[in-house]
C-alpha cells in the first residue's frame, strides 16, 4: 500500500537541508529504483518553483511500504530527521486513484 509522508520544516531549515540532502536523496533513489516511489519533493515556502533564500516549509513523499509501521520506521530514519530539518512528520495511508 502507498503511504503519504508529510513533513514540516523547522524555521530557517535551508542550511540543514543542504547538509543532509545527498543522504536524503540517496534513500529516495533506492525507493525509486525498487519501483516503490510514487512521488517526492519539497514544499516551497513561497509560491515559486525556486524559493531561493525563503527555502521550504516541508516535504511530501508518497511511496509503497508493506505496512504503516514500516512507512513510519522509514520516515523516522530519514537523514533530514537526524539533521533537525523537520519539526514534525506525519505518515498516513494513501489510496492512489489518478492517474
């Protein structure tokens, strides 16, 4: 089943993101290569595809996991969590309808 991992950044997270980004992307690439990643990306803090110094307000990952517990464990092990990028992380079941 798919799960939505919705994360909210701490204030001024851009430097923390930059430091942990390579390890964060590596984990997402593993999900992609396994065919389990539906989508992933940051949420710009302003209405712009390139928010510049405004940075990001959070992230969204939708991926397939065997259970809610597995999805939560994966989210808890994210390098952005370890680096203090996220203020909170919510994991919810996600039912894909379209496309």
